[in-house]
């Protein structure tokens, strides 16, 4: 009986320490989170650039209209 218990104890330790499936799932989740963060960052940068371009175009158009009004 002691031998059976020892075998089950060793088997339990090996199973608990050798579970690599969780590590693969965690790595996949981390990779997915990094990709989402990168995509979000790129979208935010593109939005900021587009907003800045529209503001510059508006400023330029306003200056041109003001110049035409004074002539």
C-alpha cells in the first residue's frame, strides 16, 4: 500500500509540474493583447494625424478667406 501511495504522489507531482498547456495559453493571450494594443495605438496615431491635417486645412482656408475679405 505504501508503494502505491508513493507512486500516486510522484505521478501527482509530475502532472502538476509538467502542465505546459497553461503556459501556451498564457503566451497566446499575451500575444493577442500585444497585437490589440499595437493596433489601438496605430489607430489613435492615425486619428490624431487626420485631426491635425483637418485643423491645418481649416486654418489655411480661414486665412485665405480672411485675405480675400481684406482685398
